[in-house]
C-alpha cells in the first residue's frame, strides 16, 4: 500500500505543498459545521498528524470514529505550532477498518493497570507508543556500542542441559506428560525428548564464555527465563538479557565496560528520542531528562559489599529485611545505597562467596568473590556480573562445595584446561534498563506480553 510515514511528514519540510497519502489509526476526531479535524497516528512517531477535512455541505460525510484505520490522501500544509497538517476532502478518506463503539480505548486517561488487561491494544496509546520506541532505540544503541568496539554478536541456546546461575530457577523443558510408568527420576529423564533433564536457559553466560575464549569479545542479546516465584514490579519469568563476555579482562575492566556502555546508550536515547523522554518526564517521572543527563556526565559510584553493609547498618533506617554481613541485598537496601547515600548509579563489588554463583573469581581473602552489581535509583539492580574463576582447581573446588554434577559442566571446565585467561562479563536486564530510562515503575509495562508468576496470555 503506497503511503508515507507520518514521522517523515512532520519532521521534514520537503513534503510541504505536496500531495501525500498516509495511513493510520484515528486518535481523536472533532467535528464542526463545515470542517472536521482528525488526529491520525501510524506508530512511526509519538506525534499525530492532523487531517483537516473540508467537508463543506457533503451529505455523505461520515465522521471517522476513534480507533478506525484510515487511508488519507491530501495536501501537506503548515499548521499551527510549527507542525504540518494535511488538508483533505471527504472523498480522499478511505476507511480501511471500522471501529465499533465498544472499542476500549475510546477515551483517554486509562490507568496502566487497566491497560495491562489488554496487551493487544495498549500499544495504541501514547505511553506504549513511546515505550516501544525507546525499547527499539536502546536495542539498536546496544548493538551499535558493541559492534563499534569489536565485539562479536553471539546467539546462545535457549534450551540447555546446565543451570548457569545454579539457583534452581530453571523452567523444565519436557515432552513427557504425567505418567506413573517411570519409577525413578533418571528413568523419566532418560525417556524424555533429549534423553536427559533440560530447561530454558537462565543466562547465556556459560556458552558466552566459550565464545569469548576464542573471539575475545562477544555479546549476547536474547531472552532468559527465570522460574522465580517473585511477584514484584521488577521480575519477569521471560526477560531480555544483554551479556557481554570479555577475555583478558579483570573485574575493573568489566566495571569500566558497563559504565561506558550505559552512558553510550543513554546518550543515544537522549539524541534520538527527545519527544519520548520529554513525554515520560511530563507524565511519569518529573526530572527524568535531567537525571539521565546527570548520569552520562558523572562517574558512577563504587563501594564494596562490606562497606555497603556498614553504610546500611549505620543508616538508622528501619529496613524490613535485617542487615548483616553475608545477607543478600534486598531492593530496599539497594535503593537506599543508590538513592540516599550515593544519589546516583553505584557499583557494589566483592560479595560474600556464599550468596553468589560458583563461577565467580575467588578473592584472596577467601570470603568474597570478584562480583559486581550495578544499582540505580528507582529500580535497584540492573546489572550483575563478575570476573570469572579462571583457575581449574579453584573452580572445581567451588563446584564441589555446591555439590554440582561436574559431568554436566565438562565443556565449561575445559576452558580452564586449554589456554585459560582472566575473563569476565555481565548481564544487563533489558527491561530494567527501560524502566530506568523511562521512569515506568512496573516491568510489566515495558515488555509487549509480560510473563510473570501466575500470569500468561
Ligand atoms: O544477576 P544475574 O542473575 O546475572 C546473570 O545472569 C549472569 N549470568 C550475568 C553475566 O555475568 N553474564 O542477572 C543479570 C541481570 C540482572 O541484573 C537484572 O537486570 C536482570 O538480569 N534480571 C532480570 N530482569 C527481569 N526479571 C528477572 N526475573 C530478572 N533476573 C535477572
């Protein structure tokens, strides 16, 4: 269907005075005696284009209804407030799809909660129009960052036989339905599709390490799955995960890359999505733009886990979860550190080995590992990473301490046998980045179809 994107018409003078055809959905429609005004949106821009219809005394003019899809041919003219609009006659308007009066988005101002009940339609609101564009621009910015720094884009498997994070959060993949036929777990899995237990990957890191120890610098960008029973505003069962992995790198290098990458993508977002950032600033988080500008112009904070525990203990705050060395930092702790103490993004490093994964490099103190989490105001953790244990014996010892089945990790252990190098990387939760850059408070509102515990559509 030959037509021009509304974005191109409203952002370029080159269409002024020309005849164009546009397609889109009616956002608002106003009628006066001889003229009608229709705001049309085709999704290419947060802004609509106004169609001014000279209906004269045309008897068969039917007012377009909100939600209808139209194809309109008319002349581009300068409108008010430095915008362009299209002048059309009733005969220039073709109705592509009718929209009956039970259209749920007839009126504006629905709550996000209400819109969550209709994921198939909510994209037609300004809010979701803006979220999806931010999502798209950030994805492109992430690719451009890594591609321009010599990283190779790797696709790691989604179905896996090994559990990367080892926290029992893996969804099982099976073709075996309920049966009493098998007497043991081994027998059950042996008869399953892969002949052994399989699940949906919680992270592409282990395979990423395999690629990084040949290609030097790699990144993945794909879905990860977590069967966590966490019904919170920042947990999804299916989320998008960016995982760079770098050879010849120690913890400090990993931290430097994370900060540089985040600043790059946020700078790109501010350049490419000024309308969307202004929209979120006006409607969701006052001061968002200033906060993002501040983030890219200052160094991130840095604190060790041990120091962070001290800060929390001395805070005088009444936390729901008690704070003591060895505890996992909860969202309330993470937010206190980034919002109250540092008032900016802050890297927390060197966590107790007991609360982190088996693969992290063991520090000389024997108690902590070279782990890093990035905490940001408003969201909490958006990045988790580490330097990896590159020493074969130490890695095996850490796995044995956790009673892991070494046979399942023989490929992974081989990397420490054949040309092992210091290496590390991190995982960035894509939806958490979008929450942070838009001010959207619930992760369900930054992904098209959220999958959360007890809810799938
Ligand atoms: O801290 P995590 O669990 O780290 C890993 O998966 C490592 N293998 C990453 C690596 O070193 N390559 O997860 C990394 C990030 C978190 O900081 C968070 O942003 C996001 O993934 N994340 C989730 N996002 C949404 N819903 C969930 N259930 C998430 N779990 C983790």
